[in-house]
């Protein structure tokens, strides 16, 4: 276990290093346009101040983390300094923190406080740059309205529930972070180029999860006496469940493949893209998650919708893909009783969720109220065979059960609005539509309603479309 923990820590520092190098590269690409606007004296003053910031932040971090965190100290010093230069780097830094979650491995008070500190930094940088440019407004669109309406409705559902203390705590600790990040992304990014640091972080953070999951599954778990072919994918932290991590991989696949495909690595970009697609698909397969496999099928279906012009060919592709997916289900190595139990539990919880909404048509059973209320809404008090993960096992059913029909309509409307925005830029940026469709299918069987990942995806999809169409979408 100690060896695995050290591996995760080393992985954190390696992938944070990739993010740091990527941000430096992007800054040097932006630098010529910036330096053209200032005099020679101002350039020297700027370089001196940047060096002072770098050394000061490095000294501060290394004093707290010592030699064990020397690479973190270098990486964080660079990233915080770059964050001061542009909101896109500040939000990218915050996003990497929330997705990588290094505090789960590197136990340190300063590291644990970094998400809060980075949030404050991102907000101040955005406000500062808006003040410099005299942009005295907050970007607001249909997606923003739908998200705020959904978040307010869920707040009211928890506030008027019988478990208000728990609901408000979980609302502030879990859900509100995604809402804040959604708004920060929309207000930090102005051009299509501003999306690059966010997409870079998005890919690297999820590849880091893939790397750790692959190592844990094939090395740590394989050391047991279990048949390796039957070993399901495992990870660490809040995404340790095989179904959850597989859904995130489904979300990442379009961004990772298209990111490689669009590079100047020709003629090797297609080979690298195919290799990464194989690796990611293998990890999804190792999860043995039926929802993730359906999501993978939906990704290829979305690609067909974008690329294939013939309706007949597209129909054949859809039928063929569906048959292949059913064939993959039959080849799963999961025990028949495990699959049967999982299916019966899902049906049981879906029925209970619908029952909660029918009997509480205004606010449902309240935010974070599904597990507590489940015994009262299942037939004959049968809560199934799960003892630790009694949730709706569907992002849509969970919203319906805990917030009522209005909450479900608002959430679905947000996804439809984002999908339409993604469809409007499908020719140049097909990964957004592919990810929305694939991940949307996957979380139909998972409770990701309040996690960060959906709102990151929806926000960057809307923001990129707005930037590409001059905010006319």
C-alpha cells in the first residue's frame, strides 16, 4: 500500500509537470502579442516582477513541503505566477487541482487548502482583468440561466426538506463547486484560443486517472489470487468505483483523440490517436461497466452523425455498433449473479426515484435525500443487495427524485442547450458533441448529477461555441 501511495504521488508530480510545461508553451505563444503593446523598459520591469513572483512562491511552497514536495513547489510556483498573467491559466490551475486532487495523497495542510486558495485566486484574477479592460459585466447566456435555475431549485429542495443540515452541508461541499467552476470558465475565457489551457488540463488530468487506474488494476489488484481476466478496473479517491472512472474515461476519449489528431505530429498523429483509443477502450472494457460501454458506442455514433453524410450508411453504422455492444455484453467476465443483482438494484432504485417524485411533485424528497428516504419508497421495504452505494444509479433519476419534475426538466434543458451549442461547432470541434452524447449516455446509469465533471464539460462546450460564433449562439 505504501508503494502504491508513492506511485500515485510520483504520478501527480509527473502530470503536474506536463501541465506546467504546457502552460509555459502557451504563454510563450501569447508573449509576442503582449510585448508588442509595451515599451522596452516595461518589458524589463515585467520580467523582473515575474522572476520575483516565481522565486517568492517557490520559497513559500518549499518551506512548507520540503524536499518531498520539491517538484510540487516548482510546478505550483510557475502555475500560480502564470495565473496572475491571464484568467485562463488561473482557471486551468484550479481545474487541475479539483480533478487531480493531490491532497488525497500528499497529506499537508497547505495542499489541502489549495482548492480554496486557487478559487479565490481565480476569482481575483478574473475581476482584475475585467477591471483593466473595463468589462463591467458577467457573461450570461441560456446555459447560465438554466444552471442557476437548477442550482437554486435544488437548494430550495434541500432547504425545505426534513434533513436540511445534511443537505446544506453537502450542497456547499459537493454541488456548489461545479456551479462556481461553470461560471468562472465562462467569464475567464473570451476567445477560442483561451480554451486551450482548459482542454489541456482536462485531457492530462483524466489521463493521470487512467495511468493510476491501469497500474492499480494490473499490478496491485492482480497480485491477489483472482483471475486477472475477471479483475475489474479500480482507481483511487472519489472515482475509485469502476463504473465512475469508466464514465470519466468515456468523457475524455473524444478530447484526447482529437487533441492528438490536431497536433503537428504528422504522419504519426493518426497512429498515436489509434493507440490511445485502443488503450482507453481497453480501460473502459476492464471496468466491465455496461453503462460505460454504451457511452463508448454513443461516442462512435456521435462521430458518425458528424462525419457521415449518407443516412443509410449512418443507419448501418448504428445497427452494427449496437450489435457489437450487445456482443461485448455477452463477453463480459462478470459473474452472472453480480450482473443480475446490479440490474435488479438499478430497476428497484429507479422505481423508487420515480415514486419519490410522484408523491412529492414540488421539491421531491430534497437535495441529498435519496438514501435516507429509499426504504420508504421501495416496494415492501426491499432496498436491494447494496449496503454502501444506495443511490439512484442514474443522474436523471436522482435529479427527479431529489428535486422533482422541475429539477429534471431544468437539468435536461441544460444538457440539450449545451448539445445544441456543441452541434453548432461540430465541423471544427467535434469532440464536444461526442463527449456530451457519450458521457450523457454513461451517466444515465450513474449518479453524477452533482459532480464537477458534467458542469466542466457543459461550460466549455457552451463557452467555445459562444467564442466561435461571436456570442451569437
